[in-house]
């Protein structure tokens, strides 16, 4: 009897404890449980992720995208994404939209390793069948369209984070004790990338004509009064697209020879930097033979130029110029042992390119009695502004480096332009548009100039243009030069040599009025060179979708 009594008491205590625990859970957990504003706890995310992965049948997981990655399929997938997915997932797949922020669970970052690590079949399965208890619906589209979406998800716009994350810190720390090993050390694991890169101008900025006899473009046997040197004097050839310069080696230094080849016009031109044409010119004698390329050029034309020994880890823009010293990664090839600019925040990611594609000067100059024209001490992953200051400009003044409104006036100032743009402020990086490992397109663009902008922009898309068609936005015929985004937003107004210009990178549309008031070329008259600014102004004023206040009326 006593035993039964004790058992009953114990049972009552247990039930009371369960009741109290249930009451506590009710009071602390249940109220607000239905709210979509809370972030899912880590354990819920882990369980849901495991269930999601386990829910895909093996035969579905094994499916391979039958589309070959044709640009037309990717473009079709992009258009479908904008219609069906962009409202929740955002144009870049980040999920940072008003709707996405209010969903539970939040839309995943589609460029994350969790998603990119899925097979084509898994992604196809989730798009077709949806995901229960989330905002992801099942889509009843033809298989061909679903596969086009899969193709596009593999080619989402490459946009960087707007805030520094733990990845950048971990990668930078990993390279602190590392040393340089040269691009050849990367080839065995990254063969395809290495082979593509090795054919780029980045990999061939400077070439030794003794090793590469084809490096010299002009025929030096033809006399010209500007050419006072022979092939035997040339230790390095610099450039091949717009201009080609020639360096002579004296001791352990290189010096520019007095003539350069204009590739476009196929003529010789004098090469000498006058005072007023670059900030450093007054600090060096007015003689090319006393202006060494080490402090003025070689820091950007090599990897790890040592200002004390004048030695380099590697000539040209090698892998470690953008990824930092690679010995730790060679010893232990994991993500955490190398800097990958695509995983850095937008400032550090773009610093990778701006270090050389900008006009500026080191914070400390002279260094060891010499004035340097590149960011001494900087490498990928560090903060460029701790080593480098962009060239100053006073609004209203036209100088050798800037137009009056601050737009760059000369080549190699893409970084100066880009940091002033809205694109930069939104997380777009140089390699969102350019492929640093090389491509078949001009300027190593990821897509041809006529279509690269459409990876993020499209008619009535989140990023605009806010018009029914591209032609209605540009007021030019479809397929024409004037209907290309770059024609108006990246006019070729920045001088590289003589009358050969390269594209601006502010993405601002310069109105004809600015040409009259500030003497900066405008996009309309760059193409319509036979017309006046008054003609261009009148044409724009007849575009009823444009505000006359912005045009300058």
C-alpha cells in the first residue's frame, strides 16, 4: 500500500512538473510564435536544411542540366527570374527585398555555398515542387524554362557585400605569414583559370622581346626621327592594345625609351612626361634616362616589387597580385588560406583593382628618397586607403587628370571614376562586369558590351530602366550603337594616347549643357560629332520621358 502511495505521489509530481513546463513554454514560446519577424533559431535552420537536402529523391538529384550554358538560355532564364523570382530574391539573388525581409524563413542567398553546392537536379526539383512552409511556391512551367532558370542561377550578378564580414578578416589573417610563390604554383589545381589568364593582357603587360620576339609591334628597321634606339636596347616591351612603350635596362633599373608606338594610328609618337602631366614629374629630372620605372611603374606591372632590392616575385599581373601571397594556400588548399576578392566586402573587393587602375599617390612620399606612383606595401585583403590617396580635384577646374565635374580626363583612372558612382555604392565590383581571368570579349568583359549591363538592368526591372523596352528608354533603334547602355553611360572621353579615348566609369549621363558650361564631352556629341550641342539639347527636350530640369532647360 505504501509503495502505491509513493508511486502516486511521484506521478503527481511528474505531471505537475510537465504542466508547469508546458505553462512556461506557453508563456515564453507560444505568444508570438506565428510572427514572421523573428529570425529562425540555428537549430531550426540546421534541421530544416537537413530535411530539405534529404527530401530530394536520388533520381532527381542526379539530373544534369541539358542546356549547355548558351548565352541565349541564360538570358531567357534571367527574364524568367525577373518575372517570377526577383520580388523575393532580389535582382542579385541576395534576398534583400521588402517581401523577402518579411518572409519566414528568409529567402536564402542564392549565391551562397549551400545553394551553389546543390546539383542542377536539386535546384530544378525545388523550383518545380516548391518548399513547404516557406514562401517558395511550386512552379508549373515547362521543363525547358525551369532549366533556363537553373542556368541563370549559376550566372547571377556578382555583387559584393556592403558591410565587412568575418570572411575578409579570416582571409587577411591567413596571408599575414604567407609568402609569394608565383602563378605557376596555381596551375596544377586551377588549370582552366590559369590557361585563360595566361593569354590575357594582364598576364602579358611587360614582355621580354628576347623571349617573345613577336612582342614588338612596329618594324624597327624602318627609320623614324623619334626612334633613337635599336631592338637590342629593349629589355622590356610594355603594352599592346593602344600604345606600346619600351624600357631599357641599366644596372638593376629599367628606364623608358623616348618613343612610343601608337597602335591605333600605326605611327611613332614622342614619350616624355612634362611637368603638369603627372604629379611626380617635377620630382625627377627632365630626362627619361633618369626616371626609373621601379618607383613609377613596376609596382603595378609585377607581383611584390621589393623597393629595397628591386626584385619581383613575378613580372606582370599574376595570381597573387589579386589574391595575396599564396604559400599558405599551396600548403593547405582551403578557402581560408587565400584572399578571394569575390568574398570580400565591396570596398576591399574593388580595392583589388583600384590599387593600379587609379591616379593617386602613396600617403607617405618620398620613400627612401624616391617618389612612388603606386601603393607601396599594399596587397589584396588590406585596406588600400591606408597606403594610397586618390588624386585631388577641385570642382570647376579642368586639369590633366580631371574634367571640371570630377570625371577622369585620362586613362588608368577607372577607379577614380568608379568610386563616385551609384554602382559602387550598391556593391557592384569591377569583376561584376570584367572577368580578371580573361574572356573573349573586349576589355575582358563577362559578356559583350551590348549585353553585359542587362545582367542587372532590364525594362521595368528593379534597377531600371523604367520603360517598357530598351528602345523606349534610349530613343534609338534596337540593336543600334545608340541603344547600347555604354554609348550613353560610358562614353569614350578619357584619353589614352593622342585622340584615342577609353570609356568613363562614373556611369553618369553627361548632358550637352555640361559641354557648354564645363567643357566636358557629352555622350550625344561623341557619336553625333557633326552636330552641335544645341542640336543635342533640342533632341533631348523632345524626349517626353525626360525632365527638362535635368537636361538643363
